[in-house]
């Protein structure tokens, strides 16, 4: 019985929006995309000695290719490869490895993962009470504190979302994150429709 021990944050690298990604990742029409830069992403994360690695995904043919080295993620080659079928995603990933976090904070890897992932009611509190340094991981699991004002360059609302959803996103973001966050509807909304 093997536990899944990585948390992955996936990003799309492109200069323009991608209709296929809107269709695949926001199938119910109501969604947003966060536009940022690598610099903003790095500055926004409060890693607190978390074991986070980052790199672009390499797309390979699993039947004939081999994993390629990843300078930004040495030893994580499997995490940063994907089938060529997904090449349109142009993905950049951040990976957080829970078992390394457990070692960093002095926890028994297997015991900690088993109990935390199964929702043991008191285990996080028990471990966190032993040492204040452990709290970032043991109380919040895969959560990494992020400064949203630093992260978000712009929010883009799905081209298929109704007007009320756009208004709700604006109200929520401006009240909870800040009124200076730029929000716009996807440029795909303005494409002329072609009728047969």
C-alpha cells in the first residue's frame, strides 16, 4: 500500500489564452484564470523551509522516450514528465513533497502520512504541540501560505461565464484580496460568432 506523497500546483505557460484549457479545466463555464509571472509566483510563496521544487513539464512518448534531467527539480523527473498527448497544456509545475517535509520536522514519515491523510482527529495537534517549527506543515498539510496581492497580476474570468458570475468574482476579490487587483472577462468573449 503506497501513499501519494506529493502536492502539485500546475500552471500554463503561454502569452495568450488557450480555448482548449478553458474547455478542459472549466467545463461548467464558471471559473477564473490567474495571470502571473515566475517572479511574482516566487515572491508570493512563504515556503518556510518547505521542500518545493519547480520546473517546466517535459512531454515524452512513454513507449520510446526516457525521462530527461530537470535542473530545477533534480530527482523529481517522474513528476515533471507527461505524455505528448498533453503538450498543448505547456505546463509549469510546483511540487511539494510531504515525506521530506515530515523528515524536516522530525516526524515519522509513514506514521504522519497515514494519520494525516486519513483525517486522524488529534494527530496534527499532538505533533504540532511538540515543536512550534512543525506547525506550518503539520497543522495545514499541503497548504503553503501565499500573498495573493503579490501573486495575482490579473484575474481573467471564463469566456463562458454568465454576467452574474463576473460580478460576483469582482465583489469577492475586491473585498477579500484588494480593490487594486485587475479583473477582466476573457478576450474570447469578444470573438465574433460564426454561423452556418
